[in-house]
């Protein structure tokens, strides 16, 4: 064919991993296989046609058009009358240049998670209740050790049958990969056990690291409770789309989900942030996502060690809000979630609340009374993997009750104030930041104006009656805060409403 149409889908598919999906962190620019596939496609097509069409990355235009394949470039490999060798040589050079350009500018893509840090999750799984049951906190290390032993035995048997060592990727049954998985899991459990030893010492004995009055200082942001119209649907979203597991059925018929066992006192696994999904009460059905102080649940930010499938988000009742370089999604019950690829002991990073700017000082003092410590404005943990996340409004303030890399934090975000743009901002909003040169499919040049710099956004969740549970040592004083004494021994619970 003079103009190739069917191979374009292959080119687009090979680029899709870093055009349409956020990627996972790794040492260098990823998607090498896709870049090589594109280069190979160029070389192959050069011998069959004089024209190749390539869909370029969305960042050639503004964020507003990220979900659309706006820009394109048609690459002419030379007159069809040129000798095949000349055209293939030219295509190879051109493919190398295009591949390097793609490699340099596109977001990172897929690589394996660090199993020594991130817990096993069930992102994009089907029938999570059967295929991804809750992990047992007690004897977790012994179970992992037994699994490692069996995996090593299966690998040894496979190598004996083959008569040679088997490396990762060389067996259809994945024996080397399973051995490595359980080795990583043993290391992760040991890391989590050491964390829990210090955690339980702080919780039970009040031995904080820096404070002489540790019962005042140590806090653990433990749970977020929401009310939803359909508990099963909401539970399915968090388990099958986000990757959590169901750990308990609540007395009111609700469910408790988390990335790991949420218990605090037993086992080598524990202290994972939990989400209590409760049936919607009649008193809440009219809508109560805002507290009497104007505080509203903004979003929950998590990391994910594996790519979230948008198809599972949608099939479980969720919504895709944004999906370029990170995931902006909403649960069926209205909880907004921002996720990016990274490794954390507990993938949940923080819970964000929005409130009027005039209330920031009072709310900050309230969190200090709860025992949380201010940590300043939020700073990107992984600049590479969070590069495409929307900026947060200025003046946000992060609070933590322990090591922020190990436990969940609270983020207060002031609602942006409406202000009139200055002259330069008005010009940018009208004309854009500047021209961008495009090459159209007919080889003609075109100029498009880039939009003005993206403004900070503040998402608001529609979830009803959100409550944040914060744990502290038994007997810890909390000024003006409700304590629930009916919790298990050695724990007191405070509710931030």
C-alpha cells in the first residue's frame, strides 16, 4: 500500500504504555522495548512504503488536551523510486533520532515493583474476595519461609529436568520469579516487623524519639470512615481497582479494607491504614460531606507498585478524572483518589482536607492539640513519578504523628482565593504561553499556542460523613477532642471530624 494504515495501530499500541498510562519508577527512562519496537517498525515499513505516520506524545500541547492524540508527524522516508537500501538506511537514522526524542521527553513507564518495600497488592484483579484474600498478620514470616522453601524445591526440580540453571524469563512456569518474590517478601516482612517493634513501643509505653512527653507526641493516623449507598460496590472498587484487601465486616454491615492487616498489636504484619466503608445513614442521605467548620474531604493520595487499569476502575463503578502521568480517579461513593507509582511500606500517603483559608490557623492548632506535628508544605516525594500531577494550592500544611515515610499523614489545603489576574497573566490566558511548532500529516507546518501555566487545583470528594481516626497511647491527653475508650487494650482513639 502506498499509505500504510493497519501498521499504525501497532505503532500506537507500542507507544501506548507511555502515552496513555503512568509508568513505574526505575533507574532510567523506561519503555525501551516500545522505543525499539518503533525503530524496528520504521525500518520495516521503509522497505514497503514511502510514508509512515506516527502519533506523537500529548505533551506537545497543553494539559487540556492530554487525553487526545492532537499532534502528529508524517515522516517521509524519501521518494518511492529510491533504492530500498537507501530508504532503509535513511529510516534507520530517522528512527534512532525519533526514538531518542521519545525516550527523552515522555513520562516513565513500566518496571517491576520493589517487593522488599511495597506489600503485595491486587491491582486490577477480578473477584478479589477469592483471588486476593486478606493477609494473615500472625505467622506471616513463617508462612513466607515455607513458601520460599517450596518455590526453591520447584526451581531445583525444573533445573534438574532441564539439566541447566534456569534464569528469570526462561521458564513458562515462572519458578525463578517465584523464588525471588518470596525472598523479597521475607525481606519486606522483616522490615515491617522492625517497624512494628518501634511502633508498639511508642503506642504502649510512650517512648517517642524526640519528645520527653511521648504520650503527648506519638500519634497514628489509622482510618478513614465514609458512608456510601452501596457498600459492596465501594468495597469492590477499593479491592479490585486500587489493590486493597477486605479485612473485616463491621457491625453495621460495612467493610474494612486496607493494603495490609490494620491491626496494631499482633503479628509481623500490621498498622496499615484502613478505610471503613459504612452503609449510608438516613440522617446523612441529604448530603453531609462538609463539617460545621467548613472542613471537607479533598482526596486520598496513594502510591501504587503496579499500574492501575482504568477498565477495572470503570467496571467497579469508579470514574477516571485524569490519567496522564498519574491516576486521578473517584470511587463510586465519591472519594477522590490520586495515585502515582512508587514504593511505600503502606501505600496510602496522606488524607487531604480542604477548608476556607481563614480557618487554616484554627485547624492547624486543632491538629496540634490532637498530637500531630506540622511538617511544612507538601513536597514531591518522587519528582520523576509525580511530575505530571496537578500542583497543590499554596499554603497547604502537612501533619504527621510518626515517620512520614512509614505512616499516613494529614494534609490541610486552603481553598484558593479568587483573584483578578495581572496584565501578564491576562495576556497568557488569552494568547497562551507561546507558540509551538507542529508538523501536520500533509507535511505542512503549523503553529499552536500553548495554554497558560496550569493553575493549582483542589478536588473535593462527595463522600458522606467522612471521619478520620487517630490513635494514640492509652491515657494520652487531647485537648477538646473526643476519646473512645471502648477500643482494644492499650489504645485510645480520637476522631477528627
